[in-house]
């Protein structure tokens, strides 16, 4: 072997090793869940968190003054209280449904009128939590300067629940 051939072989070996190292994580990730695994082909969405963001993160993102921090603290605390209450209620509903075998609901099938009424009741309850959270969110916003309000509006809004679907409610 000559120097240039040996160099070419070493480069080829290095490239092959690099490709193998970079491709390994891609093959290790399973894009489709295994049959019979979690969700069994259904989409699984994480519930909204039981808090919005830390007060320190909010304060830092908006550069709050000491006076603003004092004024905003009660609304911030109340907002996170609503988030925690909604999360606890979601968990209780989830446990109740699991204890009753999912309430007889089968994904992909039209719910019965009783199931629809239960879903509508839960949705209305969660919308009430969201409305209360929105009031506290507005109370925080009202204590900000216009520049801070612009930054505040760019932050993720606290979500008590994620509405499903995009169309009008079914009749």
C-alpha cells in the first residue's frame, strides 16, 4: 500500500465509523409504538401542567420592579391555585373513568348520549377553570407597562385544558 492509498482507506474507515455513529440513534428511535403498547395506536396527549411558570421566570422575563412583584404576587398565586385545582379535578375524573372501565367509551366510535353528556359536563367544568385562570392572567397583565405587556403576550398562556377538535359541537 502506498501512502495515498493508506490515507484513502483510513478516511473511508473514518467516514464509515462516523456514519454508523450518527445513524445509530436514528435507528434506535421507534417512530411507531409497538402493537398493543401504550395507547394501542391511539394518540396520547399529556395533560396541561398543574402550574403556569415560576414567579422568578415570569419576573425575569418581564423585568418586574419590586413594586410590580408585590402587586402581581396575589394574582399569580391565585392563577397557580386554579391550575392546581384543575389538575386535581382532571386526575379525579381520569381515575373515576378508569375505575368504571373507561365509562364504556371506545375511541373511534360515536359516544352514547350519556357519554356525550358526561363529556360536555367535564368540558364545561374545565372551561370554568380556564375562565377563572384567564381572569387572574388579565389581572397580572393589567399591572404591567406596555412594553412588559408585549413581552407577556409572547409568553405561553396558562392552559387549564386542551379543547379537542376544531369544529362545532356535535348535535
